[in-house]
C-alpha cells in the first residue's frame, strides 16, 4: 500500500491506487482500532489497476483515530487479504472536541460547589432530612479535592493533545543560538 496516505482529516476524500492480478475482484476495509467501526471501500477496477477511494461523506462522521486498512482480493474463488496498512484520521478543526471523563467531572463538581452558595437556609447542603430520610451529599472538602484532581487530569490531557499535534507541551522553552 505504497500509495495509501498515512493521515487525513475526517471529512476528507481519501484515495489511493494499487495493482492486482487481472480478473481479480474484491474490496477494501478501514477498521477503527478503538471502536471497531468499519468503512467498506468498493474499488474501481481497470485491468490490473485498482483505485480505492473513500468518499468524504463516509469519513465525515467517522471517529477520529488510528485505522487498520486491508484489501481483500478474490481470484479463482480464492480469498486473500492482500495488503495491510494503517491510516490516522484526525478530527477536523470545526468538529467540537469529545468530552472526556475528566472534563465532565470538572464541570459537574464546579456546578456542585456553586450550588452550595445558593443555599439560602445556610445548611451547607452536606446533610439534611427529607420525609425522615437522611440525605448526605459530598462534603465541600472532598468536592474541592476531587475538583483539583480532575483539573490536573484535564491539564495533562491538554499537554498530551498539544504534543500529539506537534505544538510542544507548553512546559519547556527552547532557545537556539546562531554562532
């Protein structure tokens, strides 16, 4: 799969060519490594030349990440997985980021802590009784501790995302001197 691109954006047209024996038929497959989502590719065959392209409509809703690629060739009723490779689909810049667990927890804990301020009766919302049933909520100290932990997790996710995009981690300053 020398012509297979190593990366593309979700929503892009992806196309490559390959050569197989005359009279062979088959198809290509992209499989998302994490979720198992499969995109089937029906090639255009002209003699021994195959053109495999994935329409932008198929990749637009595809999850971003690493995909394994294979071409299944059938000739004289023999099936063969001919080529294997990988391609990385990156989320386009106009697609909103997926919410990670840490980001969801930061928002939830911030709302929880803000709700304590709105308590007009001054109970602190840590424990009270409704119809004789005792209710205990997460204490303020525990909520603050968890919030700090999840904020660190979000900061580490941001660092990893920056490094993956080649933007550096934001933790190191590099200086170059010309002599």
